[in-house]
């Protein structure tokens, strides 16, 4: 189920509940065989059913794996059994079909298939032995096939949703990588131009300055004045060239901010708080790639597992701890539904491996319903 209170699947389930429960109550009332007390109990059970169902479907798969979600699911199943005892109307088993449709959200599809016969069995037991209705084997079997159909359809929808999300995340990762590579190409071209200017034009100007200085010492009169003037102009030109080379190199840092923001463009479900210290200049593509990959992993975990709404990225210098070398510190935080225990999968291990290659470190922590990632990178690696 989606988190939206007005999604199509939730609306269709609620409408089905209204029709089934209302028609069941009307049949019980019109038959005249049931007391008002039983009708009230039946009505209360139907209301409790939809309240529990709404609670379970409001929380996505990450929440349903917690003990609260499991208790709610168990209570929902018990309410359906109680409804079986409250009314002899067999189509009330549609409630179990709706229940079957949500099982893939809090267990594997294989396990859901395995327990599906046990979901259909109470219908046969209650209506055959308690209500003494004939032909319940066939009826129970038919409703079991409905349960299987609901499982297949819902599981297909879940897989398609996950595939779309993974494709979108992959596209965004490729886009950010493309931005980073474009910046790296620009950076390489700037460095090449700066090196050529320094090695060719700079050296020639230096040689010219030296020769003019020697010529000035060997000359006299107006010639000496002209040569000294040329010497000063050559020195000024050499200074301008050196300044231009320094300026080109200073502007060759990678656009880390643009690469990070490109991953979150047109993604309304997730907001970004980004703060990068203006003093930081990253010109090593490996460092930038490690940071971007860490942010990408956080985006993936936030959307797929935590169902969070915000990511915070802070890039600055780590507080000095008595060492002479500065460290770049990247703090990444996301909100959402956090696991009770921290399990480091392939994604988090990949972050650690990238940081280890840069002689840095990565740490992870869950605190106050937020997941924190801290990266420490020696400045000497990117300076």
C-alpha cells in the first residue's frame, strides 16, 4: 500500500469494505433471525476491521516488520475469524481476500503463498461446523484462489514499483556521475592550459626578462632607457601570466554542489539541505566521487527502506584534534523509519571501502529516528 490516504488501492478497498459489511448487516437484519445485540456486535467488528486495516496499510513494509505492525496484523486476522462467527453470509470472506492482498507488504511472497491455505481454512471450519452450511469445501477453495490472485497482483505491483524506483535512482546516479565527469574534463583542460602557459609562455618571458636585464647593463644612454623600459614591461607581463595561471588553477575545483543537487532534481518526495564550506575546494575526482556515492546510497536507503522525506549534507573541515593535517568532514543525515539495529550491507561497506582507498574513514549511527553517516578525508588527498 502507498502512504497516500487517497490512493486508488486504498479507496477501492474501503469501498469494498463498505459494500460487503453494509450488505451483510442488511441481510442479517432483513432475515429477522438475529438479535439487535448480534447486529451491533457485527457492526463493531466491521468497524474494528477497517480501523486495523487502515493502521496496517498506512505503515509501509519497513514499519510492518516491527512488533507493532505484526500485532496489528494478528489482531486483524482474529477480527476476521470473529466476523465469521458473527454472520452466516459466506461472501464476508472477501475481508480475508483484502487481508491476503496486504501480506506481501510485511512478508516474502514465498511465505505469503505458503500461509494462503491457512487463511482460507477458517472459512471452511466456521461455516461447515458452526453454521452447518453445505458445500463449504468448494466455496473455501474458490475463495482461496481469490486470495492467490490478490497475492500475485499485489506482488506484481510491488515489484514494478521497486523496479521503477531502482531505475530512477540509477538514472540519477548516472546523471550525477556525468556532471562530475564533465567537470573533471573541464578541470583537466584548465590544468593543461595553465601548464602550457606556465611551461611555454612563462619560460620564454623569463628568458626574455633575463636577456633584457643583461642588455640594459651593456648599453648606455637612450638605448639603455628603452631596454630598461622593455625589461619592466616584460616583468609586468610575466607577473600577469603567473597570476592568470594561478587563477586558472584556483578555478579548477569540481562542482560538488551541482553534482549532488542533480541527483535530487524533480524528486518532490525528498528535500535536500546542503551546506558546503566556501573555503573547501575539491579538485580530486576520487574524493568527489566518494562523497557523491555516499549521498547516493543515503538517497537509496531513504526512499526504499526508511520512506524518509529529508536529507541533510554538510561539508566542512573536521575539528582539529592535535594533528597537523586537516581533514575534510562530510555529515549526511536522513530521516524516516530507522531499524532497531544497525546492519551494514553492501552499500555501506562500499562507502567504507572508497574512504579506505583515500586513507579516510566512514562511520554510521542511528539516533533519534535519523541515520547519520560521517566521512573523514585527509585534506592532503585532495589538495
